[in-house]
């Protein structure tokens, strides 16, 4: 009910005063910290005074409990002086300020004492939230206001956010009679545990008895994989190997059936279906898609079916190209990654290190600054991080400032690899923005986390083009958080529907892959010359090589995810359904006795929502071609994107928000045609660049 899916708080943000700006290129190309992050007692994590040591989490937790109790009493008071939604959001903010902080520190801090304290805090916060989710007084007061109106004036935003809070309540079954409500609680707990176990099982290697393998297969596998107790340990599918025997054998073994994973996935899907039915939804997908752009699974499947018709025609050419590169042998699923990488590299005619020489991290950061300044009139300014404010060495702090509005928020940059650090590039909301009682604005704070490898005395930090795309993607999320100016933190920035949240970040990928933008910031780290036109054209065109077949695979994943979450469990297992759908939605046949879905951990975090990336990509493609491609740095279009879309976060119904911004209804047909237009234009560019 109260918590939104993001990450955290920080308090007592100071007013920003402009100092002498340090060039971002200098800061990020030679990242040398001035001090150790663990110097004692100067300042707390993210500036929170309680967190000068790990013990501060316990004090922070107690203060949060007191704040929450006071706000609960205010909500239930007959003499309430404020708008109910405002109090609910303040309650949500108090919880998020601690829970999101603790969740981030639990995953990112290298000090085990901090990690343990943060984990304890997460458990305590979950307990509090579970109690709030079953507090019928809170639910009754909220529902009464939605039905009859508040005694204090309500805006459309107030009503929309109130309905989101109510929906979150009812997801946990509070509106049901006690027996069913407890059943929902138990199902949620079972789903959480089962999902975690499935993710662990999905990463497990497969152990195979070599005595049953042909000699030629055993020889290639034994060179690549280790063995234990007489069995080969196949930990990955080896899709990049140039040995076709190894690729085939590893694919079939790694993706073979697995009883443990099959049972976990079956239990997960069955429990989700029971949960949805108990809460009054026809399926789990209906439950998951409420309040999204798609709104329901019928919209999703119509979009995917239209897209599938167009992609199947175009992907035929991709597979013919792969077959030709495979000496006219049949292309199998284990060949695709190897062949497409080989063909792309041959077309590029330059090594990745040659491209990386033009993408120093510092120049890419200067490029982001230039883009944001052009579009939104904002700047990324380095600000010294105080001892104790960070959680590791080489963490940098950027103040995001508007040239007339002043400070918008802070981005902490945790870019460099270290032992024990998670390997996923990601964006964390540490504190969402919201309007404060004195009409000032709570400063949003986010973290952008990458895993860049850098060695001192080896020159500047250089990025491969794929890493540049990831950097721009994550900063798309970060700027969404900075530009959000909702009244309520519950819907600020990326705290919105999944298929909307990815739109600004996917749009930023165009700024990392289109020649008319790259030429402004890609400079050789030694000569400072721009990337030669031939290199630039080939790099940008390579993004569209095999675009149709790669998107068709994502579509297949999305369709399978929808089917798994819209149909009642049947006697046939998940593999039977996969094999059936693969005929219709993918360009290569199913491989007998394989079950790759058992490695697809996205079913846990993106259950019924895996389609979201395709919808976000469609919105980004439409925005780029309709408004930005001719002048990507156009201030008028940037301001319109901010004021008509980004600033609302989740503060408006998602489909209405994007329809109003695009100035046309968002339909399955529009989304599919936007993706196909993007592929077709990119294919023409590729033909010219590689002629």
C-alpha cells in the first residue's frame, strides 16, 4: 500500500550554492578519490545525520516508527486538518525514506556491519508495512474519501493518487472477509519465497554424466568446463564459442529440463493465478497491468500480434544472412549469438577498442551534460562529497541545477567495479521529490550504478559502445527522477507504471546511438579529433543489423510471459506451451528436450510485464522520429517533453499521459507501427553504410 517500487531518502538537504565547476571529463577520466569513505564521524550516508555509523539505522528506524504512528493517528482523527492524500503520502514518504535507503545500502555497501544493520532495518520496515496493509481504519478512511470526497478540496491528481493507494491496499486483500484476506497474505508470502528460490535455481549450473556423451562432445566440453565428482559442470550455454559442437552441446545441456526449477515455476504461476482470482481479477496479468499504459492483457496481445506479423516478414532476411555466414547450414538457436556477433564485427571493420578510444567516460559525461543543457536548460555540476556521505571510494556526487529554477536534485555516481559489488547497471531512487508543507520541494536523490573497470596509470576510462548505451539509459532514469515535479513522492519520477518508466531511459539510448548526436561528444582521448565519418556511420548502422530477429525474440518472451499469466494452470507443463508458441512467435524451431524458460528469471520481477520494454521502445521510437530526429537538441521539444510528460511521473493515468504528450491516442497499432518504422529506417541506413 504505502511503499512504491524504488529506493529511498535523505534528509536536511542544504540549499545549493554554485562553486567553481570542475570539468566532468577531468573528474571521470582519472577517478582519484581525495579521502577514504569510512573516515569517522564527519557526515552520515547521503547526508543523513543518523548514519555516521551503522548503529544509526536503529535510531532512524525508531524515529520513523514514531512519525508513522503520529500520521496514522492524524488519518484516523475526526478532527483532521489536512487533505487525506497529503497525509497518506507523508506516511509513505517516511517509510520510503528509511526502507529505500536501507535496501540500497544492503546491496551496495562494502562494510558488513552496515549491510547487516540495513538488512535488519528492511525486515522491520516490511513488518510495519504488512501491518499497515491490514489496517482497516486506514483503508476505510481512504475509501470513504474516494467515494464521498474529502472535506478538504481535492484535485484530479489527489483523486488519482488516492485511487493508487486504494488499489495497493486491495492488492493485499484488505477488502476481503478475514479468511480470504489471510489466504491472500499467505499466497503473497509463498510467491515471494518461491520467486526467490526460482531465481537462485535459474542460475545454477547443470551437472552432466560424461559417460553418456559421444567422445567428440566430451572432448570439447571437458576443455571448456570443470568437473566435480565425475560430472561436468555446465554453468552457461557458451553461445559465443566458434566451435559449433560446443555451442550445440552446451545449449542442450544447460537448457535441459530440471525438476526443481519446473516445480518452482509451476508453483509460482499457480499461486499468482489463485491470488488474482481471490482478489477479483480474471488472471494475474489483469491484476499486474491495471494502471499501466496497456491497462489489460488484451491490449498487450493485440500489440504483440500486430508486431509479430510485421516482424516475421522482416526477420526472414536476418536468418538468411545468418545461414549464409554459417556456410549455408541450418541456423539453430545456439548459433544466433555467435553468428550475429561475427557478422556485426565484420561489417564494422574496426575493433571495439578503436571505438572505445572515442568514448572516454569523461567525454560521455560531458556529452550527457551538453544534451541535458540543450534540452532542459540544466547542468550536471560536480559537488565535493563529504567524508562519510558516500559508501565506497570513487563515488561522486553531481548536483543537477536548472539555470533559472536552481537545484533540482542530486545524482550519486557509483561507476567503478569493486569486490562484492552487484554487476547489474542500475538506477536507484534514494529519495523521491514531493511538495513540502512550506511549499518548498523535497530534493530528489538517486544513484546511478555501473561496473566500469579502470586501472590507475592505464590512461583514461574508456567505454565500449554498449557501455555508453547503458550509461545513457541509466541517466535517462536519473533525469526522469530529477525533472519530476509531482505533489506526491508516491508518484514522483520513475515511480510510475513499468511500461512508462522505461520510456525516458530508452529514449536516451538514441542519444548514444545516432550520428547527429554522437558527433558532438565522441572525441579521441589522445588526439581530441572527432570520430571519422566512416567509423561513425558503421557504428550507428550496426545497431540495426538483425534488429527484426532480435526484437522477435523479445516479442516471443513477452508472449510467453502473457500466456503464463493469463491462463489458468493446465495439465500440460510450461515447456509444452513454450514449444507451441515458438512455432507462431519465433523464427527458429523449438529444440526438443530443452526448457530455456527455467533460466528466465525475469518471470519473477516482471511477471506479466515483460512486454513493457517493447512498449517503452515504441514510445521512444515515435518520440524520436516525430519530434527529435531532425534536431535532437531542440530546446522547445525538450521543454515540451519535460512539462507534458516527465514532470508528471505517475501523477496522471499512464495512457492518458503519453497520449496527451504524443498528441495522438496510444493504440496497439500506433505502438507496432512505430517500432516497424524505426527498424525499416535503420535497415536502410545499414544498407547504405555497409554497401
